[in-house]
RNA sequence: GGCGGCGUAGCCAAGUGGUAAGGCAGCGGUCUGCAAAACCGCAAUGCCCCGGUUCGAAUCCGGGCGCCGCCUCCA
C-alpha cells in the first residue's frame, strides 16, 4: 500500500493527503439516519458515496473500520410515536429494518459496525459526566447543556464565529440555557416519553452526543474520517467536535468529508417542497445500478439533480456498458492474435482509474476513462474478436465495476431478464424466442415483409432485435 | 445579514496554470435485405461578464451578474 490519496477536508477547506493515524488502517465514521421515516435518495447518495470510499480504500489495501449509526431515539421519533400511537421503539425498529433493505436494494454494503443510540446510553451518560467534569457543560433542571462559549474552537468546522451567531437567526431562546447558543446533551423526559435513568433524572440523550459517544467507542478518541451530508456540517458536526474535544482534550476526527445534496428537478428535495423521493419508490422506476451510476457520475462534493431526464441518461450509459460486455463475451469462440493497442488501453485504464480515484474519489472522471476503454474494446472486437487483451480489459473493468458496485449482472441478465420485468409490454422470453424463430424462417425465405412485421410487433412491445452473424439477439428497449 | 459553494456544448458532467475527458441527444459515413449495435468523422475558436497577473488561465487575483446550500429537524 503506497498509494497517495488526497481528499477535500471541510475542516481545513483544502485538499489534503490522507495520512492514517495507524499505518494501513482507516477508521471512518459516517452519520446514519434518524429512523422515523423511510430512507430517501439523500440517504442513498450518502450511503453510496461512503460505500464506494470504503470499497476503494479496501481495494488499495487499507484495512477499513467503517461505523455508521442509527439514531433510534430522538424528538422526531417521539413526535411520530405521538402522532401514530405506535411506541417509539417500534417505529425505530421498523425503519431500521427498512433502511437495511433499502440500502441493500441499491447495493450498499453493510458497514463494519452499526451501533444504535438506545444500546449506548450508559456510555453516553459517562461522556456527558466527563464533559461536565471538565467544565464545559452544566445541569439546568433535568437537562444538561453544553456551554458553547467555553469551547474556544467552536465554529471551526462551519467557519462561524459564535459572537456573530445570534444576529438574524431563529435560535430559540430557552430560559433554561445560560446562553442561547448552548445545546442539549441530555433532555429530561416529559410524562409519557421514553426515558433512561441518569444522574440528572429520567431523560434521553440530546441529538449530537450519540455520535460522539459511538464513534469514540468503536474508533477511539481520535480517528481518521468523519463523513455525512453537507447539511450536517452545522450544527451536528460542529457540536460533535465541541463535545468530543471538550471531553478528551484530543483532536476528534482528522478529515471531515461531506457529500453534496440531491435536488429533484432542480429543486431542493425536502418535506416542505413535498418532493421527497424514497429509495423504495426509486428502485421500482430505475435499476439500482443506474441509480448508483447517476450518483457516481457526479463528484461527490457537488449537488446532483435527479430527474427523469438525468436518470434516463444514466440508464442509457449503463446500457452501453452492458451491450459492450455482452459483445465481448459473445466473442469467446472467436480467438485471435493479441491486440497490442487494446492491451495498452487496458493497462493504462487500470492505472488511471486507480489514480483518479486517489484524487478525492473522483468517480465521475474515472467513469469517463471507463467509456474510453469501452470504445477501445469495441474497436478491438470489430477488428479481431477475442484476444488476451480483451480478457485483460474485461478483468480491469470488473475491478472498477466492483469498486463502484456496478456491472455486477451477467450482461444478458441485465439486458433481457431484468429489463423485461420493468419495461416491456407483458411479453415472456419464450414468446420472444418463438417470434424470432418464425422471423428467421421468413428471412431465410427472403420474405422480408413478414420478417419486418415481426420486428415491428416486437418493437411495439418494447423488444429490439439485432441480427448478428451468429444469430439474432434481443434486448429490452429504453 | 453571516458562512460556504456553483456558473464548462442542446442536456448531463469531468478537468483547478500548459492549450477543452466522457455520457445522452444530433448530423455525415462504414456495416446491414431493412434495422440495431459498433466503429470513423463533424459538433464548445472557447469554459457567465469585465479587468488584471503570466510566455501561457476554464483553472490564479480583483470587480460585477446569476443560481444554490447552510445558519431551524435534515444525508
């Protein structure tokens, strides 16, 4: 392992070389969902982003410990419980289950550890006591607050000056706080709310403290990468830093990595706009690999605008890759002398995609390299069929695909079976084969009229035919 | 008001000092019974605008214009 990896660090606002605290090991914590509702595309993009970062770091030889939490007790869950009459823990369990299914449905691997807040309350209480002991937090009634102004580094992540932060904001004035900027580490329970016993009475953890507790429990007081969506920079991550460093006196996370947000048809995706797209709905409309390819065709730092048009383009791009993969596999019998040009292109792609990924996980750039190799592959197939170089190119494409979590189907499976379920007008593979047989006998009789009728009929039902020298093949259009 | 970011062909999108990747759509050609796929070629003389630095800028600096995110729960 001697790859030099650079990544953009929100904390320093610069690209920096990734230097792990422990040689060859990366410890990474990513904020997971608060489980009170179904996962949406924003969760999906964050999960895919860090999934690919994890896969790539592993690919180049790091041993990655990846922690992603579930926030399973929180005001939003309690509100949902009050609205529905369903106990809070049942709500959170339900959406944890859903989240796992949804992420699996878009090929996101499970992290090393997925801790839940409710299983770490004793550790949370310990951490709060340390913060109080160090003079950075105070009890007020049955709540505990973090004293923001006492922590000199407050604002260093989000580049805010605490002294300026009150002007024009909507910070709620709570007379239990010594300063309006202070935030809750522990919240006393109101009647009927879930609670745990604590030195300050019955209550529950505030938002933020759980991530400090669980990241430090599994990764140590100082670790390498802390990630999440850009929307978490303030206040969540700012507060995590303050709490954690107030407790330990040590640097918390070294590299702060934030993925850009999703827009839907050029609008912010939000509950108030009413345009939230859930993962479970999205996967009924588009193939999961097309969704991943869509995300990964954007540099993770930038926003990504999701729409029928942009998704259609991703599906078309994915299709081009699979068509090429299928062409390549169909050449197996057609062995020929090696193709030095393709051999060079394959080797150069192998180097380039890794280099490109080393430069801040630039999947979009690397995908560009992939399409250049795709052209070289097709050119070689046209001129000489199968060759050792083709084999090498496919192998390299496989490595890259595996890192991105795409191109994992058999080409026929993708082009036929999978798309048939989604796109075609109720036709079976057997019916298609039957019509192809009939058409081919018409073709051998030079009955072009009948042959074209059959092509037309299949076309109107979403099936596209291609007459190859080896025979007629088909795939689902669109 | 404060902080951060973005503006590259019809659309999507890389590229952050060395002379514009890639995908989709389009046009011309080869191939084909016709198609499709594939390949070849064409397509931004220029990267929002105006100045500046430099041998050289989409890339750096200054000033505009436009758009967006965060500052409240949020991936």
